[in-house]
C-alpha cells in the first residue's frame, strides 16, 4: 500500500474552483431547460383550434369579410341584433355602442388550465358575441388580449367594445402573424378570470 500524500493548497484551490464552475454550469443548464420547457418552440406560436360542428359555416364568412367591407357590415349586425337584447341587461352602455361593431371571435387558451377557452366562449356568447372556434396557443403573451386584424374594417373598434364589455380582457393590439385568420382573436392568459 502506498502512503497517501497530503494535498497541496494549490491543488485544493483548483478543485474548489472547478467545483464552483461546475455548479454554475449546472445552474445555467437548469435555467435553459426551464425556459425550453415553458416555450418548447421558442418564439414561434402554434394555434390548435378545436373542431366544433357549427364552426366551419361561420368561419367562411369571417375569412371572406376582409376582402369586401359591405360583407362585414352585412354579416355582423344580424347575430348581434338578436343577441343585443340579452347583452343590454348586463351592460347597457357597452352593448348599445358595440352592437354595430361586433365581429366574430376566435378564442385561444394560452394557459395550462383545461377548458378555459370554452368557458370564455360561453361568456362571450352570453354577451352577444359570435365565437367561431376555440383552441390552444403556445406563446409568451403577457396578458389577456383581444388581437384585431387591422385590415378588417371595424375590427379595432369591435376589439375595444369587447374589452369594455369584458374587463378580464386587459388590452387590445393588432394581430401578429402566428395567430389564425379572423377579425378578432382573443388570447387568454393566466390573468383571465
């Protein structure tokens, strides 16, 4: 058996430095892993809309509405006129001013709460809005927002009216390219209640 040699102070210091560097590297890898798990596709968003039996029919007018302004004004007053009487009882000022600017909505859940988009859909429909589809979105959205298509006449006003009627929608903003086609897309985040 060979006798063990005492460690030199320089070697002990080098081992401590290596240990600290390995610990820091481990923390960096852990941080990257956490970010990767929260945003598995980076900044790219993916929308997965669920299919609903009545969804395809309303979606077609919504996609053709941006090409002609008269089609938008002709299709949106019919649903909101019949639904505005039920919305009037809950919010008279906002429903009266928004009756002519209501456009179809798409509702996307950007949380891990199952069924949140369907819950919001029911609320919006009870308030007189038409929801053409619901689904999920994976993106880094900071707060619940009604995104509007700036190329659709009246979409910005309709998004503002929706926000005024439902204060859980914290803001409105122009749509970004990863969102599905439609005049208004409501993205629900963890602040939605």
